[in-house]
C-alpha cells in the first residue's frame, strides 16, 4: 500500500511514496517491517476464538449476529478436507488482504496513545482475518469490509472493547 503525505521538509523525492513502515517512522514509532505484512495462516481453533470474541461486541443488527452464528457453525463443522479451503488464499487475495490489513493499521494508529503496538497489530490482524473468513463464506469483499467497519469501527465501544481484550490477553498471531 502506498500513501501520499504532505512533504513540507522535502524528505521524499518525486518518485518516492512512503510505505506503512515509513509512516510509523515519521511518527517516531519503531516497528518491525514484517509486522506491516500480513500472513493469514491461523488454525480453525484460533478462528473460532475470534468469532467468539466478536460475538461479545454490541451487534448492529440481527444480520450481524446471524453471520457470526453461520461462521461459528462453519468452523465447528470444518474437517481436514475443507479446513484448507476455508483458510486458503490465492496470491492475489493475499495482496488484497495485505492492503486491507495495512489500511486498518493506519486507520487505528491513533490508538497507540493508549495501547501497545502489539495490541494494534492484533486488532488489525484479527479484523483482516475476520473479513477474509466472511468473504470466503459469503463473497463480496467490499461488502464484508463495509459490514465489519459498520459493526466494529462505527461503534467506539466495540473498538475499545476489542483493544482492551487484546491488551489484557496473551493472543499471539
């Protein structure tokens, strides 16, 4: 993902656009560049825990609750044969979901005033994993991003709840 920024100090050449890690650098935040790259390789049990956590957020509508229930049932019925299909992404999908991940990291960067970098990374990772699972199951990536954003980002209590949960936990991506 490339960003454009105001460059009053002339730090960037005309052909340079900062990467996400450069944005963190400009904010004097040290980040391992690998944390800016998404690797979706989680287990079914991790995904089930994620759905359980999201089920504790304040739902926006009955459809959200039904969607979580459907994903929970799908994960519960996963077998060796369909587990790979459920969690597998193509190279094109990996690039797209990496951009989603980086955008979510960027959008919530202000949360670093109250929470750790690991918490921010976990939040963005889980959000992207959820969007990927929902897209895999229901299709329509833009709609799944919109639904996630409406459910989570538009309700500051839900954002706070998730950040608090990640800050207090020992989640390990």
